[in-house]
């Protein structure tokens, strides 16, 4: 593969991630509104603010590369969000719903962690050190969100769901 082709793939992956973050900026407020636990609402709203930062970072990276930030739509995230909505409509108990929301959001976080890990590796291979630093910072923030959700599930939400 030529360097130019590898760079094209890298840019396309950044565009997909930008699309994913934009979709999350729209979806996270709705997901937070469905949550019953105040702490879950807080974690989701905090992550919304971080997600807005991720979106801005990706748009900045893409502009620096002269790429159209909106050239791709992340269909995988669209599917994950559709599934989140479908599962939420099937659950009537608020405690069980909170557990399901955490599971759904964690699936999304794991998808993002994998995607950011991939583009960070691409940036490193392309020698794009500034991009790499931005992507690694975002990757760590995604891991932190996942960790907060795991802790909340273990400490409170799953116990309440099991008792429902």
C-alpha cells in the first residue's frame, strides 16, 4: 500500500469518527433523560461535554488535513444507537432501564475505544505526531468514561436492577 492510500484510509477513519461523535452529541441528551439514577444522568451529561470536545478536535484535525469533516457517515454507530433505542423501549422498570442504558453506552464506548486506538496507530505510522497526541488524549477520555460507567454499574445500578 502506498503512503498516499494509507493517508486516505486514515482521513476516512477520522471522518467516520467525526460522524460518530456528532451522532453522540445528538443522542446523549436523550439517553440521559431516560436514566433514573442521578449519578448516571451526571455521568452521561459529563460525557456529552467531553464528546463535544472530541467532535471539535476531530473537525480541527480534518480541517488541518484539508478534508471535508462531513464526507462520511458512521453507520455502525447509527446501528448501535438504534439498538439502544429499541432496547430502551422494551424495558419498563426504571432500574433495569438504567442497567440497560449503561450496557448500551458501554458498547458505544468500546466501539469508540477501538476506533480511536486504530486511528492513533495510523497517525503514528504516518509520522503525524500532533495528530497522535490529540487522538491519544481522546482515547484516554473514552476509557475514563467507560470506567466511570463500569464503576456505577458495579456499585449501584446493577444491584438496583437485580432487586427490581
